[in-house]
C-alpha cells in the first residue's frame, strides 16, 4: 500500500513539473480583448451589458524587468468590433526572457470624441497584469482581457479639488 502511494505521488509531482516546464517554454504571448463605450445615461441593464465597440482605440502593453525598468512596450488599435490583438515575443532584444507577470495591459486613448473618458472597469485605466492565461498551446500562451471601457464625459464625477469653501479663498487650490 505504501509503495502504491509513493508511486502515485511521484507521478503526480512529475506531471506538475511537466506542466511548469511547458509554461516556461512558451515563446510567444498573445494578448487580446475588446474595448467598448459605456453610456451612463442608459438604464442599468443597457449600461452594463450593451456597450458599443469603439474602432481605433489605442491599447498598450508594458513589461518591466526585476528593477522595475520598462524593457518592452507595444500598442495596438482596435478594429471595427472594438477588438485588439498583440503578439509579444518572450525574448526581448537583449536576449532576456520576459516574465508574463511583469507585463501590464492598459487603455491609452479613444478617438471617439463622444466616448473618450477612461474607466477602470476590468482594469483598463490602471492596467491588468498577465497572471492567468486563458489558453496555452505549443509555443504560445494566450491572455484574453476585458472588456475595457471608455465612457462619455457627462458620466464623469465632478472634480471637487477646487472647493469654493477652501481655507485659501474662493476657487483657489490648497498648496
């Protein structure tokens, strides 16, 4: 009985190590997702579920090294369906491997004048780290993100930095 347990445990550990090895051997990172416009003037169901795709939005990926210096940057524009797709080679120009977790994907800009305010729904404004792949196949690891959202200027909360009742006087910022 003890020998069977040892054999099963050994096989389990071997499978885990094999899975880790295949994760580390990925040569390309594919990052994709969607960017939508969220209109706060709609009712809740429409606002949450019926965002319209925005063509031409810029989405970027930045990867850092161990010293938190950028070692990779790329961007892509969304298509008619609001979708983006970036392919990252895991070896940078200096021959170092990029670590997936050191890469962050975020919104950059929207060409739509009526819907150009970044939101942080799904992490679009602050950025999303590549930590949980959606698929792994041969030399490729894939991350599917978002959807990320922009919203209309009327949906933005007012900036109360300049309070009329400030100690410094009317409308003056505190320094």
